[in-house]
C-alpha cells in the first residue's frame, strides 16, 4: 500500500515561485536567440502583453473585484490585489500626475530579479519588461489603453524599481466588421 503525499501550501504560490525561477532562463534564451537587446525588450513586452490578456480572466474570477470607477481605484486594485495575487508583493502607488492620468508603482522587491545581475554589454536590457506588457494587456481587456514603462530599476543600481503607468484613453466595445 502506498502513501499519498499531501502537499501543503497554496498552489498559486508554487506557480509564482516557479515563474520566478524560470524567468531568468527565458530571458537568457531570448538574448541568445535575438542577439539585439532592443528586440529582446520588445519580445518580453509582447510576451507579457499576451499573458496579460489571458491573466485578466483569472484575476477577475478569483478576486471578486467589481468594476473600478476611476484610475485611482484601478491603481489600488492592481497593486493590492493583482501583484499580491500573482507575484506575492504589494507595490506602493505614488507619484500621481497633477491631472490624475498617470501614476507609479514602486516595488521595493521585484521577485523576478532575485539572484540576477545584468551581464556586461546588456545595460539596456529591460529585464522585467514582461510586467509592463502584462499590465498593458490586462488593462486593455478592461477597456483601458495605457502606456507602461520602467523609470527606475534596481538591477541598474536604483534604490527601487518604478513602473510608470499613463492612461491614454477609454476603449469602446467594438463589434467586428460584418457583424451587427
């Protein structure tokens, strides 16, 4: 008779840890495949965007978060629920623009960069740009067009990692051409 092992812990936590551990191998392979840092940055953003348009369904189903009424509420949900759910961290929302259409997410600890050093000649590599793509893709699926970019990065010697999010416009639901 065999004993069944009982795994304790949250399976989503294991998935986040697995993602963190394998992310470096992914970036390394992209650097080898493309040999151009700008192209690697584009591929990481594109990969993140594709993840974001799929993760939003899981996020909405598991979080029971209702519709956000403004960008401030959206920023709080991203930081306090989204990042916590998928990466186990809670960034600080700050640096609001005077017009209220732009904010920063400050990450004291970026789990994607644990045990990572940028190799020489790769200082332009935006190692965690997958996060920018995820945010763009997820927000697009809830009818928000945004620009997302890194302002500061601990991998490049900054004290904190800062992701900047700028609201561009509200997207309207569109019916595909030929369908009424």
